[in-house]
């Protein structure tokens, strides 16, 4: 397999690297990216502080904790299959 050059642009800096993939550099980013929807919400600062602590104690990010809690709720109420 021949190495395929690709560029990663982030934070205003260009980085170069090599990635061996038969479909080229675009396949690399498409396979790694998970499709997610973005949700913005506001909450009481005390609630966020406690949620950050709970997520940390569960070794999760705050986003992961909120997603898990929402999925659990939806399963319990029959919106999401178990």
C-alpha cells in the first residue's frame, strides 16, 4: 500500500502526516467521524457543577453523562428500544 499524504488544519496551523488507506485521505476522516446532533442548553450553575462532579466520578464527560441519562429516561418511558 502506498502512503497517502493528507493535511490536518486546526487552530490556524497546518500539520502534515502520512496515512495509509486504499481510498485516500478523505476516507480517514469520514470513517472516524460519528454523526451527532448538537444541542445547546442552559442550566443552573450549581446543577452544572454537580453534573460535572458526577460525570468525573463516573469517568465520563459531561456530554456523555447527559446523553446516557437522556437515553436511560427514553428507554424507561418506551421511546427508545432496550
